[in-house]
C-alpha cells in the first residue's frame, strides 16, 4: 500500500505544488484546504500530516492538539508556517508536532523532511518492547525495570537514563549526549548530575552494578556481555 500523506493548506498555489510534487515522489496524497476538512479526511491509514499553521477557522495547532487528545491519532505532524520565531517552534512541538518547516521552503527540503520523519517514526515503532540483560529486564512500554522479577525503585530520570543506554547496548553515551537527550527542559544540568544518577542506578542494580560501565573520554555504556560473564 502506498504511504498516505494528508496535506492541509489553505493557500491553493502552495497546496497544489505540494500535492503534485509529493505525489510525484511516490506517495498517495490527500488534499484539504481547512483543518475541518482535514479532520473529515483523516483516517488511520494516513502516515504523515503536512499542516499549515495559519488556517481560516481551526488553526493548525488546534488541529494537532485535537487529533492527539480527542482522536488519539499518532500520525507524525510537520508544521508549515511563515512564522519561525523560537516561541512558535516550541508551541508547535508542544502541540504535538514532529518537525517544523518555515515558509518559503523548497520542495526538496519538504521531501527530505518527510522522508526523515517517516524513517524516524518507523524506527521507533519497530523497536522491541523489552530487553533483557541476564536477570535484568527493562520494559520500555510499561517503563519499568525488574531484577530477578522484582521491580527496581527507579525514579523517572533514572529509568529514562537506563532505558537510553539499554536501547543501544555497547554504545558510548557522553555526558553531553545524555544531557541533550534527557535534560532538554533543564538548561543548567552539570556533568556531575549525570554521574550522580548513574551512581544511584548502579546502587539499585545491586549485583549488576557493573553492568553500566564508563570509558574515560567516551562515556557511559551498558556492557551486553556482562550478564553472560557472571
Ligand atoms: Ca495559511
């Protein structure tokens, strides 16, 4: 089945240019000239929504909020807008946007963003729900970690940090990478904070405290061979 893309744009010229080029790139295109019309056309078969922000009637942000909260639709959203101040970008992301393209844009840029967002969402949906390292089992869906069947009392940040390392075992995560992945909302986090969280996770891992290793100059990582060496 062809990947379906819903385009919601009130300016006819832009709508037609996007529709023509995106269809030409091999996607099935649905065109709507208002958020209200887009709501009627939206089905679970739509893989991505290109969404103009400034629309007559319901705005693009309102549309994005509505489909997430009322319809529980998870199709990625790329906002199209003439406004590109930082505040608008943040509003877009908090409204459930996955990316943001400022007008005027080139069609090549739009196609590249569509591909990138589709790749990213396909990757995350194909990730496993759980991963095990010997006695340690991490459940990404329920956001819990158990050791020999007992749930570990991890804080929110501790779980997120453990999950980050566990999704890509044997991969180094520098403190800067960990901060940018997990502490985006807190601009003043120090490297020391990461070390403290790692120490707390290690303490809670008990016998497996050495599962998380550090390579000086590279960063922290989960040693996938560790459990089998026990
Ligand atoms: Ca518009």
